[in-house]
C-alpha cells in the first residue's frame, strides 16, 4: 500500500468557501431515539420501495417495512420498534412526493409481538460472492454519498464487464459537510473490512482511496488502517477542487480514465466507485448482521448553536436534528438538505432523513445572498468552471424560452448538476436549475416514448392473437 498524489487534473471546477471547521472536530454523536420517525419509501435511486405496513401495525427494529420494487430499488427496514401512526404521502428533500411510514417509537409493543428479525453475522472469508451480494441487498444498502444507487446492483457488473478498480470516495468536497471525514477518522477499521468484502465480491480489483489534500488526518487514518493490506492498493491525494467528489471526476483523478456520455457507467471503463460510509455499512451488514438503519449527518451552518456530526436513524425529522444541536441561534434564511453546492433548499423541518442525507445546513441572512437573475453578459466564466466541458450559458438561454431541443443538442444530459456554473456567474443566473429542468423534460419525454412503444407492442400482440 502506498500514498500517491493524483496525476490527473480535470478541466474546470471552482473553490467555494468550505466552512468545514464548524463541525470538523466534533466526534460523531448518537441522537437519542426520536419519539416519531417519518421513514420514506424513497430513500434510494430507482423505484420506491413497496410499503408493507399500515396504520395500527406494530413494527420491530430491522423489520422490512418496504420491499424492493424493481431491479434498481432497495428494501426499507424499520429503524426502531414502534407503532405505525400513519402511512402518507410526504414531500422529500428534493421536492418529490413518496409514501412515508410514521412510526410512534414510544408505543408499547403487545406481549405477543414477534421478536425483532435478525440477520445472522457472516464469516465473509468463507461466504460465497452470491451470499455476500445477497446480504448487501437484504440489508437495504444504497450509496450514501448522495445518489443512493443500490449497492448490490453496482457490485454485480453485467456479463462482459469487469471491475479493474474499486475507487473509495472520501473526497467530500461539498462545503460544510464533514460526515465522511468523521467516518474515516472514527471507523477506519470498518472501512478496511468493507473493502476486503467488496474486493472479494468484485474479483480482487485494484483499490484507490481518494481523499482531498485538505484532510491530512483522514489520510493518516486510512494509511494506518490499510498499512498491511495485500495487493494493489493506493491512497490517492487529490487537489482541493470542487466537484472532486463527483464519480466521473474521481475516476479520472485516480486512474486517468474518462467515463463516456450517458448511458455509459463507471463499469464501462472498469471502475466501481463507493462512498466511504457505504463501505463501512457493508462491513456492518456482513460481519455484524446490522442492516442500514442509520447514518451520520452533518448538521452545520452559521445559524446552528452547536454544529455536529450526528448518528441518527433514517426518518429522523430535521427539527429533531436541529434541537439536538442546540437549536437555531437566529431564524435561518435558508435550510439546505445536503451541501451548499448540490443540496436542496427545504421549506419544512418536518421532513425525515434518508440513507443519503449527508448534511443539513442552517444558514443566516449573512450567508445567503439575495439576488435577482439578469441577462447573460457572455463573460464565459461558466464555460471555464464547468467540469463536464458543457456550454452552460447556451443551455440556460435555451431553457429560458423552454427550448429543450437546443439544450439536448448542447449535451445537457451530461450535466452532473454540480452548480459550479451558477457559483461564479456574475449575472446570478440559475443555470443549474435550467439544466435540471431540461434533464427532467428529456427524461419525461423518453419515459412517455417508452410507455407508448410498450402499449403499441402490447396492442399489436393482442391483435395478432385475436387474428389467430
Ligand atoms: S452545466 Fe452542469 S456540469 Fe456544468 S457546471 Fe453547470 S451544473 Fe456543473
Ligand atoms: S457566467 Fe453567467 S453571465 Fe457569464 S457567460 Fe455564463 S451565464 Fe453568461
């Protein structure tokens, strides 16, 4: 194992104020179990889980309350014992509605309540690849870095594809967030074990552990944890540059490979990228039989009394996290779920956390810039900032008049929604939002075309059957 500096620097990127000192030095603190949890069935990328419980049901910690509802989906387990108060549609951090199970954790269970389900601890070294993948799936693990891609799917490349490099994402380049940093400091041996398990599942690929240079303590913790590991393992120290934590940019920075346009995936260039928190969750699921029921979330910002890294069960209401951190020092001008670059502004503290809630930020009026969008002055700053070589100015001008075709021709589907273009725009244009709008329109059109094609095929088949 050795530590090396990244040899590959991507084009573009920006340097926002990182503000990580607010929560960086606080050890992870466990939140006392909240009285109520709002557990969403949509905590991951892909089809929301199918809810299996109803109001009045008693649930046990670890019980499956939402079953996997498709190939790209994961199950949801109850983070605590309790009684289901209601199952209702609730808005998530990104604005989409999904079923949420409201659990009263103070309810007494009936005497004949079944025992909590148990996943037996496994010996990973003697378990087969299929058994390990099965455990990762039944533990409900998805990527905890933000995207929420089902981990068992990612670790099972399709026929003909092989993972040559397993890249561990410890960059955490988003401002304010320090959850991954604390996990690297405090859970390094779990990360090491998770890597051993993933290597076995993926057929012993080389390993690259990617960490930005502004986290020397995390680099040292990983060096100590991996010191005696065998095989091709390197810690790659990345320059401090946003969005260094993007999957595509991390692959380029660590192994110099370029992931082609969508629908190409990292596995198409022989890579699998996993967030460090996800890797630790894999170790817990396999060795301890502990499903993914909780995660570390950074609660920070200049309007929080005591910024912290909080270990909380999924479904914890944002209000409970704020209270645990001493409340707000003043009325926040903005509350953001995630980081300031890619996160979502939220208007309610009644939203429950999910497996991907990396941060919750409370920002005062001094930190939130009030602006009104103006006409593009063609300065070219967004083109220089874009790490995907796009022309964000062209896309934003097109979407101002709902010209989705021009945005599509300008490769908007390549946009990773990093916000680097909006960050430096002197005209304060909402470029990233225009990109999101274009991508959503294109996805909706493709889905409608597929549905129409499937319906036409079905009716064609029915007509042929009738003719026979
Ligand atoms: S256009 Fe997309 S990828 Fe490029 S800087 Fe803007 S948000 Fe990032
Ligand atoms: S940074 Fe803003 S003003 Fe400058 S070219 Fe891009 S959209 Fe136009």
